[in-house]
C-alpha cells in the first residue's frame, strides 16, 4: 500500500471509506429490519395456527355434546 501523495488523494480515500462505512451501516440496518419482520410474521403465523386448532377443538367438542344429547333424545323416542 503506497502513501498518499497529496491532500486531495487523502480526501478522496477518506471519502471512499466514509461511503463504504455508510453502505455497511445501511446494509446492517436493513438486515435487522428484515429479521424483525420475519420474527413478527412467524409469531403471527403461530398465533393463527393455535387459534385455528383451539377453535376446531371447541367446535368438535360442542358437536360431540350435541350429538350425545341428540342420540339420547332419539333413543328415548
């Protein structure tokens, strides 16, 4: 690596480094935002799956009880 020859070259190199650092920060921030959105999506998907499972079980239980009473009513007649 050679030493810079003048102030202009030093300024250009410094500007290049500043730009590269800004790009790196922006990339890291974007990756963190993407990861946060992914986690939120996974959480909502899990919550929806749980809600669907429990509502199906609840409906099935209600139908089972209704079926039992219907069967008893038919058996008595």
